[in-house]
């Protein structure tokens, strides 16, 4: 509990030491400072690789520090949840699973072998199972993996991705939604996904788009997200492992369906990316944000969403007609 409190008290350092780490995309040690505060108003340095533009926390939490955080703090800190998933989480998970299934409908065909890399409470795999797919989940949270098994009857490996010794070329579809940004080595994880795909298979990868928006700079960063992608660095990370956006996908995005290609010519390094990010993230004042009143209006809006999702009764399994399997 003390560790969890240390993660939420404003203006105090996070309880970690970390270590220097090279860029996981291009291997460079050279960086540019993007922001030195996060959304909790706590000191947290985010830098961009000078050579390729991939953003990361600096210093990077060690494997042990991240393991402690995700085992004992993350669900409470990031989702206000305990061991059992709260109702609002299930409502949002079903909502997202519906949207993901609709987008991937033409790939969810009977007999398809589907892997959900970071399956959470398992709603998407439940839909895939009901569509006739053979499914497997990877979920490092013991409580959420147990919930997925118990509630949906799906096979879930409770382990980190490096611990999963899966056969190469064994899945028709791999989905990985909002997981890579949490990993110390996300580009290496994309490499594992590429190896696990069958020839002709597809990977749906999605991460937050970290191009600057109308929020103050510090509002975009959080201890749980140790890497930040833009569409350019996302495409470069996929291309490093022979993945390219499937025909028809919107290329300038961080939510794409990828397929294997024999070769990719997308540039791994491009110094203009980090230069653009530095320009997009001007230094913002926490005090100015508070005095503007926007922080409080945003808090009220988030509370309203939480209350709505906590009383929503729509978190039920979908029928085949609702997700339009095979519709594309």
C-alpha cells in the first residue's frame, strides 16, 4: 500500500531508481528531453531518441522495478481496481472488444488460430471463440488471467512475453492492443509477434498516438507508459521485423493491421522525427494548468465517464450478428 501511495502523491519522485537504456528501436544512446513531469505532477523524464524519434522514460525502470509495479501497484494506480476487475473495467473491455471484432471480422473465421498478446479479462477472445476460432491469451496479471479462464473458459498463459515459448509460424491472427507502450523492449516484442505469425497471417497492433494534442505536455505521460510511439516510429518498429500495413489500412496511424513482407524500405533512423517532437511539446506549467480550471473540469468529465460505465448493463457477450463476422 505504501508503494502504491508513493505513485500517486503529487510533486514527489516515483519509488524507483531505473537505469540507462539505449533506444530499443535503433540502439542509439543520444536523446532529447521532451518533458520532465507527468500527469500526476510528479518528476518523470521523457526523452526522444535523437536518431529515430522513439520516446521513452529516462532512466528506464529495471525489469524488477516494473515487475513489482505491475504485480502490486498497476491495477490500483492506473485503473483504481483491485484483484477482481471492477464493473466499469468490464464495460469498457466489452465495448472495446466489440469494436475490435468488428474491425477484424473478416479474420475471425472458423478454425483460425488467434493469439491475444495482453488479453486482460478475455472479452475479445470470448468473441473469437464464439466465432469458431482456436484461441490463446497471454496475460501477466494472475488475477485477470484467472478471471478470463474462469469466466470465458479460454486458455491463458500467465507470463511475460519473453517467458512464452510459442512455436514459430503458429497463429493466423495476433492482436496486441495498448500493451507495447508498457514494455521495456517493445520493438523486440514486435519481433516475437512476427515470428509467431503464420505465412500470410495478420497482426493487429495498437498503441497510443503520442503526437502532441491540445493537452498540456505533462498530461500525455505516465509511469506505466515507458515508451511512446508516433505513426512514424510505429511504422519503423514494425518494418524492422518485416511487418507492413495491410493494403487498405490508414498508414498514418498507431492502430494498424500488419502483414509480413519480404523486405521493407521504411527508414529506421530519421533525426527529423525527434526534432518535430521537440517542437510539438513546449514546456507547460502545472500551476498554470491548475489555475486555468481545466484540471478540475477534466476531473469532473472523467468522474462522469466512470459513473456511467459503472452502471452500464451492456457488458454481455455478443451474438454473431452483432459483430458481423466475415463482414470485413
